[in-house]
C-alpha cells in the first residue's frame, strides 16, 4: 500500500457511500446489524451527529484523489474516565492495509492530542481480519466475551481489544 490515508470529519458528501456500505449484507454481518437503513433514517442520523458529544466520526480518505474508502469513529466517549470505543467500517479496498493505518492514526490522535487514556474495540470472533488490523495498530486482546452476540445463526464470541496511552 503506497497511498497515504487521511482522516477527515465525516461530511454530507460521504453519506451516499456510507449508506450503501451500511446496507451491504457482509458489512451488516461484521457490524452485527440486522436492519437496512433508509435514506431518511440515514439523513436524520447525520443531522443529529453534531449534537452527540459521545461520538466523533471521520471518513477515511486515500491518496491525492481523496478516495473515500470507509469510516472510523469514537463511540461511547467517556470523558470522566478518558476512554472511548473505536469502531471502523471499510466499504472499499478491504485487505489493502487501510484499516490498521486508520486505527493507528485515530489512536495516536486520541491518545495524545485528545487526552484519552484508553481506547477499546469489540470484534466478533469470526472477523480475524479486523482483529489483525487492531493488533497491527497496537491494540491487545484483553479477553473473549463468550456467547456475547446473538444472530439468526446462534451466539457468537466477541474479542475485547484495547490500547492505552502508555502501552
């Protein structure tokens, strides 16, 4: 992967691709989502983002053409305990290393400039590519949550991975 990635605030121009990705069957399975999102629901969600201090969303753009390949965000931001959950969605160019680079970039920014002390992520155990991306970005497995998520195929285990300011 020779192209650089850049995290930019999620903007209205990122919404069409994001909606397509969020309604993709494989992405829905990996994110443990069950329902399709309508364009109206998607627009309502985006309008409410600016009022939600518990989340911080970024688009992942690649190269000089600034191709939008995914989104990454901090969720469940806990300013008292200085921690947040990292979530990522790659809609294009999976397997190109952009995920780990985006996670690393967000972690550096959050753990140094934003003052957070701990970042964590939940990854379904049938998604080893995501586990590797988080590990490449300095996250470590802290535990396996047994039968943590239910789907139409039964229960699934979930990895808890984390990275702190001082590793």
